[in-house]
């Protein structure tokens, strides 16, 4: 999300799309909206989600198994 638009402002289409995706895929898919000023937080969230064994680092298998769709 750009400018001063908040990640939870449902007036904006990216937030609406995220809500529809969450509703359509209640399990197995993680959908989140980040403001552009929260890039580092978004990056850390991606790393955390991909770290399947929660050891603080991504193994080659975790990297190979990653399925990510970023938009924005």
C-alpha cells in the first residue's frame, strides 16, 4: 500500500482482495497487506513463514519449497 493508506483500510482494492483471498483459502495460504513504509516488516514476515522448522534460517529445502506471490 502506498502513501498514507493503511493496511486495514477496506476502502482500497488491495485490502479487499486480501480479504477475499483469506475467505476463499482459509487454510494453507497466508495473505497480508503491508504499507510500503513497512518493507522490512514484510520481509521479516516472509522469512518467518518460510522457516518451516523455526530454526531462524532458511535451508535449501525450505527455499525450494517456497511458494510466494507478491503484488504491489
